[in-house]
C-alpha cells in the first residue's frame, strides 16, 4: 500500500469535494495561444478609408545601439524608465498603410517580403492585384522588400511613386535591394518632388535625413488631415522625447534630427495625427509638446466617431 504524506493526503482530500461541487468532469485546460494581435486596423479619414497593416514585428536587443548613439547609458536608462519601457530590448513593428480614396487603392510601403504584406492585405480584405498605386517612402529593405519575390512582382496592376531625390541617391549606389526590387520597376514609376501629388489629397512632403530623399505624405479628405510619417521618427519614446538623439539608421543624422523637430513641431502645434511605420501597432497617434521634446499620444477612439 502506498503511503501518502500528510501534505499529499490533505491535497487529495481537498480536491474531491471541490470537483464534486463543480458537478462537471475534469477536462484539459484550454491551450496557451501565444501573444496575438489583429494584423490590420481600419478607420475613416474624411471620405478616405485608411488601413494600417502589420506586415511584421520582432524583438530587437540592445536598442541604445540603434536609438541613443550620442547619449550615456544613464541618460538612456532614465528616459526609458520614465516611459516604463526596458533598455535591454525593444519591439519593432513594420506597418505599411493602404488608403482607399474612393476611386483608388494606394499602398504606402511594402514591408520586409511579399508574404508579410500579402498576408496583412488579405486579413484586411484586399488582394495585391487590387492595389492601383504603390508609394515607396524610401528605399530601405523593410519598405521595398514586398515589391517582388520569387513569384515575380507582388502588385500586378500597380503604378509606382517615389521621391526623385531618393531614387537618384540609390541609383548609383550599387545597392543589392535597390537593384533587385526598385530598378526593375523604374519604367512604371513616377518621381515626385516636395509637394508632388500621388492623387487628389495625397501630397509628398520632403522629410530628408533618414535617407537622402525620404518622403512623408499628407493625407487630406473633407477637411481631415493625417501625416503618413514613414521613418521620420522610428521610436515612440526615444525619437519623440529626444528628437536630437542620433539613430543608427539615419544616413544624415543632423538633417534627420532637424526634420524630426520640424515635423513634430508642426504636428503638435496643429494637432495633426500621424501614422509612423515603426510606431507600436496600430501605429497611429498624436504629438504633444513635453519638456524640451515631445510625447506620443496613441489614438484612442477619435477615428471611430465618423
Ligand atoms: Zn523603416
């Protein structure tokens, strides 16, 4: 006969009346599902429908080596603690946006690869061949990656738009991604300068620095405005509270910081919301002036009110 310890006997004794009281047979616990979030977020902006698409997300170690190159670890730690985020890792998001103007479907940036953008579009109810125009804000791999792949061009019916300065800067670089993904589409591409239009209510804004010809876009419909900021600021805390902090991925660090300050100042003063490609998904928020920098205010229900 197996002898129970006093503790086991007590546990067994306690379990019986509980199970009986519940009146149901024992069953397995529901499986753990892992973290999850909806891969798209859609709202109205005047007469436009705007949908942000989560084309990828990943955890990245040692974020100070990316976002705080010119500050001490103590300064970086203090800013992070104030915003209740850790210093040893950060979560990256890759968020293309699709805008339905009522007459055209316009996609801004394409994620890391065709599968990411195709899956996110499908979740939002779109197929790649519905996309009329693809706008490339700048030519880093996480923005051009979805343009084409082993299956060929991802967006069979699209015309392409990008900044003239941006294309020219990469044209002579010999960059592998540019040669594979962007150059083959050059004949179908319209090159924009500051103030150039992709469609009525979709206007290019020079936001140089992150790359030589990086462009943001102003969306305007029925008096409602929204900035598609792309990569003018790449972290919701470190790049907004301290726009002067140097960022590894900014090609011209001084120009990128000046662009950040100018755009954040405009958004805070005019209370214009923005979508940031690397902001925490769903990537839409407002900018509040705070101390010597700014604070990101994620949108709540402002865009659900019609
Ligand atoms: Zn990027």
